[in-house]
C-alpha cells in the first residue's frame, strides 16, 4: 500500500489529549493506530500540538491515529518516533514495506521498581483519579495507605458508570496471622463499597500476584519466595492489544475473577 502524503501545516484541530481515548477512536470503522494513540495519550500530547512539532496538518495526525494502515513519509515517521522517544517500527510496523514487527514485552514495559517504596508516590492517586473506563484491584497493594480518600474515590467512580472491581483474599483461607490481618483490613475498607455498586469478591486462596488495572495501565507485583511483599519488584505496563505480558497477567486476572466469590457489606456487619 502506498503511504499517505502529509498535508501542509496550517489547519486547526479541535482534538485534545482526552479525545484520544477509546470512546472517540472507536467511532472510526478502520482499525486505529493503538500504539500512536496510547503514546500521545501517555505524554498528554494533543494531535494539534504534535502536528505543530512535526510541521504537518493536525488532520494528518488524526488520520494516522484513526487508520492503522496510513503512515507518514519515512522521513516524517522517523522524526515523529524521535519526538515520542519510541522506535519507528513500534508506531508503524509496515513502514519499511512488508516486514512487520510483533509486540514484544519491551513495547509494553513503562517502568520497573524494586519494591513499592520506590514507586513515585503520585502515581497511585493519579491513575485512579484519571480513570475513565475501569479500575480493577486484585490483591493487596496497600492502596488505602497510599490514597487516604480511596473509598470515596472508588464510590464516585462507580457513580459515574466507571467499572470498579476489587478482589481480596478471603481471611478464612489465609495461611498465617499476618495475611489474615491484612485480609480483614481489606474487608473493612472495601466491603462497604458494595452498597455503592462496587463489585467486591473474595478469593479462597493465596494471591501470589497483585494487579492494579486502570484503563490501559497495568501495575503488577509478583511475589518472590523468601522475599517480603514490600520488596517484591513492581512493573508498570501499557496494556497493549495482544501484548505478551499484558495477555499473561490479564489471563491470570480472568481466572481469579471466575473463582472469586461475590461479597456483600452485610456479611461484614453480621460478623461485627
């Protein structure tokens, strides 16, 4: 397929970074360039601003986003990739012809930290505050300590028709007193939220992996034998379609969700 020709700069675009979200892009019938959309969104870069840096028409950038089969002239494509600090074949796999590139783990990896204390403190409240489509919490990240207004925030998100799901460990199946205490503390925080429409469930087993899935951001902590949970590495992924790491962790999440037992706040009141 012949590459599209860049239009001259000058026209105005009314799209903002928020318009890059899937609710806007999904109205296009052709497959969108998910990688370009997510990269611009992660940098809070609007198509108009990015077009200005490239010296092309804003509507040209919109067409690149809206149709994965369109791509710039190679010289423009390399400049765009350099500005966004990604490989050109990540944004446009077919830029060199029929040779294609598959999504790899490095495409998804945004950051990695040696324990929760090393994670930027503003990451947790920012992700949940900016959530537009989904919030899923599986396991114990200690979020109530990191976000003081967490219950109210989750209730408000549910009221705005944003899907909120929480999976906690059943305290009756915890294997040691520390895990039991953590599970009871999680119940005290999350179970009352069922009255606000939050989907809360108990998992009857040990959750070796902790997952926070917010829109297209995936924060994962996988336990290491002999290592306290506070020092287990935490990785930040972009949940890309068909991404190998995303698929692995989201499959795990789906499996746990199917096994977890829905809970109700009245259960906590009865015990109390």
